[in-house]
C-alpha cells in the first residue's frame, strides 16, 4: 500500500449524504469566502475525491493514510471528538482476493501490535439485503433497519427487535433476527440464499480465509456497519474482554461511493483503525511501547555523548539524551521519571577505560561493559 494524505478541510457538499444519520456529527461552517466547508469525518470519502480528481492513478490503487478526523460526538471511553484514524484501501478491484487480503492485513497488524485475543466478525451487506428482500421488506426501509442492526451489540437483541418492529412489524422483526443470529444462522442462510451472488461471495471469502479453522474469525450476520456507503463484505474487530469499547479495526466494501463522485465503476474495499481507541485498550492491558534508554551528559563529555547517541541510534536503539542537568543524581531521577528502563552512565572514568555503565532503572542493578558493540548487545537484551 502507498502513502496518501488528504486535507483536513473539504467542501461540505462532498461529505453530505454519505454517512446516514451520523451526518449530524460533521463539523460544518462558512469560511472567509462564505463557502460551506467541513472538517473530514473519516478518510474514506476524501479518498473518493482524490480518485475523482486523479483518473491517471494506476488501478488497483492501494493506499494507506494516518490522520486526524473530527466528529461532534459525546466523548466517552473509546469515543472522541478529535482522534487519529489509520486507513488502508484498495480501489479498482472486484477480485475476491482484495477482500481476503484486507482481512489478512487486519490479522497481521493486530498480531504485530501484540494482540492475540481478537476476533474479526465478518458479514455482508448484500446478504442482509437479500434476506430482507426474501421477506418482502420494502427496500426503502433497508437503511433504517441496518442502523438498528448496527447497534445490536450496544442495545441488545430485545431492544433491537423492538426498534426494527416499529419499521416492519414485530413478527417480521423476530423472523429477521432469528434468521441472521444464532448458531444455526449459517445453515439457515445456506438453504435460503443458496444461489444468491452475495451469499456465494461471502462463502468464497470465508473458504479462502479458512474461516472455520481460524479462531480469530467469526461469521456474524448481525454486523452491517452503520454508514450508508457499504455494499458488500463488512467487518468489525473486537479485543477479548475489552469488547465493550467497540470495534478497533473495521470497514468493508463500498463499491458505489466512488461512482457517485467519479461517474465510473470503481469498486473499493477499506479498513480503518481508531488509533486512539486501540491505544486506550492496549494501555488498559498494561502493554506499553518500548521504553527509551537514557544517556547521561556529563561536563566535558558533550561531544562524545552526542557521537555515542548517534551510533546507538544507528543500531536501532531509542536513545534519550538527558539535557540541562549536570548532577548525576538528578539525571538518574529524570530518567526514572520518564519511564526509561535503562540508563547509560558515561563519565570520565568510563571515557578513560573505554567502558560504559548500564543502570537497570527497575532493580537498580549496574553492569559495566567494554566497547560499543557489547553495549549495544546488552541494551538489546534489556
């Protein structure tokens, strides 16, 4: 995937009509030219504008972006008004492998972040739509039903049935939930939608992913995603006992959005991490990032300390020079206050003997090593 950046501000007309009832969360205002502009709500719609403005981009176009987005939401655990999103998208491919690759990317990313208790819930907008069609539900009611289904993990089955019942009647609401939810859902749908293209597409994705053999994957037809632009495969990812904060890595296929802006058939699939939400969960697990090593800077050894720091950084070590404090005791207190796990003490004695003293900040243990190579080896050991 290639890096891409998009502006924080877009023309409001670009964002309006893309997010359903969540459109009310868009920050909109008039600029100095009295044009209605809006702060980006997500990174997907701005990508669609890029594709419309740059038809010369090679297809499929695969991009990633990490940037701030803004929503006039009610702040709570895992939800913020300003937060960082990380997106990956493939535009211009209907190949089922692009769907499979996206799910594999989610798995690899979370494992690389040290997560092993996650489950990716897979579903398909087309399948849910086909079930509604088989029940004779008016297509104009589909989006509203999707919105209620999207909140089922928060509101519960009973409240969801009541809400959907107000749209299609209690009997059909119960029939819908009984079809989509439960251990027998897959077999029921196989009988109901055997020849349906959306069901066949979902089954092909599941087979390629070997879904039934992978503990990180779950077929969950209650997942529909709330935004209007989703059309096919959709997914949400939950982290074990922290599932109450919501999905940390979600997305799906949105084949119609690009057509709205470009006038061309540009199928697309994307996934997004709410970075702040994910980091809050990781912090709650007691998992931190790799702490830096501190390096003392003592009088008369400023030049040598700078050279040593650069050499250690070249060996892919995080090195923080302790600046502005010449007293060794104060330098060590500073290193402890910022959470450094190790501090390199480099003074006149060390310079004369070509050695380095490593202090383990958690235990107070001190270890003297000879030469930079041994220093690097010991620091990597932690």
